[in-house]
């Protein structure tokens, strides 16, 4: 895919991928997330994302809400462990409106305390809603167990007590440090004139620039990435939360985005617990034995490390049986390499899933922007397929033996 790049003199990188759709997806992806929070700041990155919509030097909260909604557009944002994203979906003829609004809220928000006082309660409701959903909460608690004592283990939302302590001064301090053009990209996916987009942003920032993507690996590094992760300690922790179902996660630390073993794990994860009904965990626990409604495995890769885990929910008296069945599937791939036919079928399935997922334009645009923000390149689907095709049965088995070693598994559960 051919894409366009331009770098402003203030360091902002602009990335555009043409499409034939009349809908434009565009926004700012900022290289800051919850892992950048200092001790005592847990939840601040997500808090700033919420209150960024509450007023700027030029607009009040209502004007921000109405600016794109009035022409049928959508304005949204989210916070991850390693990035924060503000983006819009809008008809291409309203590009200038979207660029102006996004730039205003990201770089000129004032975070009025009166608005913060109201929004804090919204965030606290979000936290409590999450706490009331054990099938979601367990993922955060599991990550905290895997990265105990490290900022990657922090819950993105923080606690209600902590969030209620944040003020205008906290938001200004955090965003002035991280919400800078040099720490940010502007991405656009749509049928637009790239030169016009560049001129809009040059005029907005009153600066010049040059063609190209001035990315260095230093752009994606954080102080804690240069420090060793805490020593991993496997263990088991089952707590009583008074839930009707038991919720269980089993897993281990895994690989960062630059690790060559990641693709083999990506493929293996899909074989075991991917979205297909023919995933091995689903066939074993649900289809053959009727023990669970939901079972799936997942992997997350960060810049310097990763995490792999399998989740299932079942009746409390079925936990031991479900765990034995999961363990049986893990042992199977550890002890017996996939046949060439099995591996070929798995590759065909995952490539089909990727192709279908790429048809979701919004998700594709966000993934496209993230690739440039952190790695300086765009994920070309052809090269991704080539990496998948290059995986061998021996590589898959080696990864299984590394990640699925029972002595290194962390188990977390709610009863």
C-alpha cells in the first residue's frame, strides 16, 4: 500500500493512507499511556483523556461535543498502556473541521475544575462498572500479577479514590509533558488531498516542514523500558468474590513486538483459543464437554515484553476439570509438533481472519496509526502474510515449550 508522510518542523509526523471511501478517519496518536504514570498518578492518563473534551482556550464543552456531531461525524478517544488516541470519523468534505477540533482539544485544553468535578463522577462510575464485571476485571488483575511492582501492571482506570484527587494542575502538568507534537503523530485514512491536509496542519501550528517520516527508535522508548522488568514469579491466587461463576486465567509473560518468536505464538494462540469455533480450547471445554460458555486465549505485545493467557468461566465445581482440559491441550502442543497439514490449515485460517478484520476501516485506521507511532512503519498485509507463512512446526513447538511450561504459569481465579 502506498502512503504519504510529512514531518513538521515542530516534530509532528503526518501519515496518510489513501482509500476510496468518502469517510475520513483521522486523529492524533500520542506516545503516552498508563505505563508512563509515576507512583501516585495511577489513572491519570485515562483521566486526562476524559477531561480533554471539557474545554479549550477557544471552546466550551458543548461546542466540542457539537462541532462534529452537527455534521454527522463522530469524535472519540481511548487510553492504552502505551498510547492515547483522539480521533474522528467524518465525511471527507469536513476534514478541515475535524483537523481544527482535534488540534484544539489535544494541544489547547484548559481542563476547567468545574468540569473536572462533574467528569470525575463519570470516570468513577466507569471504574465501578468494570469492578462489577469479573470477566473483564480479571484481565487487569492478571496483568498486575504478571508484572507485579511494574507500571505495566497498573490498572489503566486507576481507583476512584485516586481519580477524585486529580485537579486541573495535574492534568496540565501531565499533558504539557507528553502532549507535544514531537511525541505525537497525526494519521489520516481516506480519499483526501494529502497536500491540503499538510497545509492545514502547517497553518494550524504556524510552522514549516518537509516530506518524509523522521522516526527513530528513540521515539518509542520510555524510561522504564531501559530498566529491567521485575523478576517474574509464577504463582496461584484464588479469591472469593461472591460471583455465581468461577472465573479463571492461566498464563505467562510472553514476547515484545520486536521478538522473532512472536509470530509463532500469534499463530499458536489462534489455534488454541482464537475467535474461531474450531479453536482447540473451545472444542474441548465447550463443544465436547459442555463445561463453559466462554473460553479464549489472548496475547498482548508491548515494546519490551508481552503477556499470554487463557480465560474461562464455569461453575465452581467444574474448575478443576476445566483446568485439566486446558492443561491437556497445552501439553499436547508442547510434546507433539503440528503436522504440515495442521500448520497449513492454521495459517490459512488466521490470514483469512486478518483479511476480514482489515475491512473494518476504523480499526484499520487506528492500527495503521499505531504502527507508525511506535515503530515508524505501516503494517503491510502482504509482508504480514509472508511472516506467517515462514513459521515452522518446530518454531511453534519451541514457543509452546517456553510459554506453556507448567512451572512458569500464573493462575488467577475468582470464586
